[in-house]
C-alpha cells in the first residue's frame, strides 16, 4: 500500500505520487510553467531528518488519441506500441539513455512528450497502453539505487502535449536540459564535425604503423581529417579481450610519439581508444587497485570503482599523460555504461571513498577529465557511443557515435536520427561504415548514403578497395564536406519513426537536402532555391508530391560515383513528378530565374 498518495493536476489528468517512504518524507509537485501545451512541474522532496529514501513514483495517464508509436532514445527498430504487461521499464542514468519518452501520432505529430531534469541518477520511465481503458499510463520512478542519506531532493518534469512534429518536441527537450547548469554542454570543436577514419572494423587489433600512415595519406586526400586508433595499440594480445587494459602503455604501436608525428604530417589529427572502466587481471594496475573494483566478474575485465578518488586520479592522469607526451588530438572513451551497480558491488560508502553514488562519482570523474584535457588543448575531441549519449554526457563529450552496427545501413541511419533529435550542437557520427571488398558499388554506396545526415565515419582499407569504390567514397565525402554547415546546423526532420525514417531532410535558409531510403512519395511543400535529393536506395526513380506551383528548376543528375549523367529542366508544379535517378545517385535542383 502506498503510504503517501497525493494528486496534482496535469493536463486533463492527475499526477499521483506513490512512495514506500515513511512519513519522514514529503513530496510536493507544483506547476511552474504552463504555455502552448507545455507544462513544467517542480518536484520537491524533503525529509525531517537525514534518511535513506525508498523508491518514489510519479504516475499519470492520458487517453490513447492518435498514437502510432513510442519513441525512446535507444529503441532502434522497436518503436511500436507496447502493453503494460509485456515490457520492462526504460532505464535512464548518467551513462544510459536520456530521461525522455515521446508518444507520436500517425502523422508524425507529437502526442505526449515527457522528460525529467534528473539525468544523472538512475530512473525508470515508461508509457504503456492498458487494454482495459485504452489509456497510456506514464510514470517516472526515482531512488531505484541506494543513495546516501538526504534531507532534500529537487527536480523538474516537463510535459509537452503541444501540436508539433515529434522531432520538434524532442529538440525542445534538449534545449530545456541545456538550461540546467549541471547539464551545460561542452564546446564542440570543428574537428568533431569532420568525417573520420576508424581502424576498428578493418584492422581490429592488427595495427601496423606503416599501413596506417599510408591509409591516412589517402583518407586525407579524399576529405577525411582525423583517425581514431581503436583497440590494439596498447597491447600485442590478439584475443579481442581486455586482459591487459588498465596500464595503457603502447606495445604494438611502441613508438607512439613518432607515430603521432607521422600521422600529423599527413594532415590528419589522431585520437586513441580507451576502455575507461576496465582493468585487466594481467595489467600492473590490477595489482595496484585490488579491492577497488565495482566487480571482478565482468565478462571482459574487472571494473574500476570511481568512488575512490585515487581511481579517478589514476584515470585522469592516464589521459593527461597521453595528451602531453604523445601530442594526440582526441579520445574515444569507451564502455562508460559499465560503471554501475553489480551484485557484488560494495553497497556502503567506506572511509576511503568520497562518494556513495556511482553515478555521481562518474559525473565527477568525467567532469575532471574534460576540464583537465581542455585546459591543455581547448579543441580536444572526445567520442562517446550510444547508449551513453544522454544530456549529462554532453558535458564531457563533443562527439556521439551510433552504436555498433557493421554493414547495417538501415540501423546506422535510424540510430543517427535518434541521436540527432536530442544531441543539440554535439556532433553526431555514424557507426563506422564497412562492406565487403567485392560488393557492387551501388550496394556499397548504401552504407555511405545512409550516414549522410550524421558525420560519416569509415572503416575500409582504402588502399585495397576497387577503384569505383574509392570514387564513390570520394564523391560522397566531398559532397558532405561541401554541405557540412547545412547538414550539421540546419533543421533536421526525420519522418516515419516506425518505418525507420525512410525520408529525412535538413534545411537552412534557402537550401534543402532530402534523403529518400525507400520507395515512398516525397512531399515538397515549400519553395527553396537549392534542393538536393539523394536516392538512398537501389530503385532508379524518386516520386515527388508537390503541394503547389513552386517554380522551374535546372536539374543535374549524378550517379553514386559522382559521374555526371545529364542536365534537365524540371517544373515543380502541383501534382506528382517522377524523376529517373541512378541507384544511390543525387539530383541537384537549382531554381531558374
């Protein structure tokens, strides 16, 4: 039985507060903003004396009116409606997802978006339909992890039922998070918004200095400006394991300073991969920090406990030394989400710890990391990958990458779009693009065109690929670089979340880029002087539905290798217009005076 049950008006329904806490705790919910379908509630939790809080849940319901699916930050292909009896709650904490859920309509409209300002501590959120009354039951649950004793806790809940595109509702949530000082994003350097070469899929741990320098020369000449050296630089072990993580001394690439200098000579910047939480049992650090792990039973390696200040100092100094001694330009900080409670984690704060909360300790660790690195190099780039790409992570990382999906262009496109909706000005990168060397060039191009609304990362051996593949990569990379400002700062609108965003567009001022990834009719509603349409599929036509007489355009058609096909006049008048366009080709429409 809930011991504290209070009701507060929210839209047409009530927020109910359920808690297992004793009468020592009180929960007050008050409306502090109410305009244009958006309400913000202040949630104030107080105790008479210092006490350990038990879970507190805030619940409300809305009628199921024009709801097609449920958007969550990492739902990938699973955006369908789900019943209250079939799904676990979504978890959000500093290094997992973001505390926001959107119910979207059949017309991609926003039906109901709710978000929480508490992006560091663990929460459970959901919006599930109940068959008995055809209503969605929404909730946010706090204090699911053991906290230290407290007397006061405060957060806000933002609820948006305004009439707008679902993507707009999510953009506004992202901007709202930025208003909280603890969630203020870090500076994004230009290099973070530049196509990047990654070693992982093509080299894994088999790294060779001469080969990588040769690859960088080619990559730079076709438009890539940075390389991330992934796992393998620090060890001669080839088992794709993490037994030697923790020391971070270069074994395979043993002359790191000279290697970095040679990479810089190609015109490329360089970042190094680090598995932040892991301390392999074959490392020297394992003996040094014995007893200061969250777990030693992880599938990969023991996990550092960041609640110990000496652990944080060790990790910070590791990255600081690499930056100073090797003159690198960035970091890929991996596996942040493995900083969490495990069954064997020491639950009580001991005298050597300065934090009880793991999440708060991670916040301190990463805050100190980025502060230290930026003091040495203000333009340092730091990459995080999904799922640790929430609003708190924007404080420390300026590049978010789609989670691993090798060879899966559709998933890459979907994850890029999901990331962009909440990332603000933080650079959003594709997962590394890779394909078989003997693939048909048009099919290989599918991997590339599916990433064009993010920053492309590639992981192919450029020296070994067929000539037509290299032409294709060069064409799209040059195209992306030429349109970087539009792509990265324009208004991004993905359509059809349940269909994996088959149409995407970005616009700014008088320019529009549309990507079409399935045989859908593409609506054109507004006049732009420059319209580029990317045929991101193997069928050789694109059909436009034009709402009104717009104008006459001169169109130039290119295939996926950038070869000019023909020039033709097109009248964008009311009705349907079918354009023959090569598989994975582009048409560039320019308005005629």
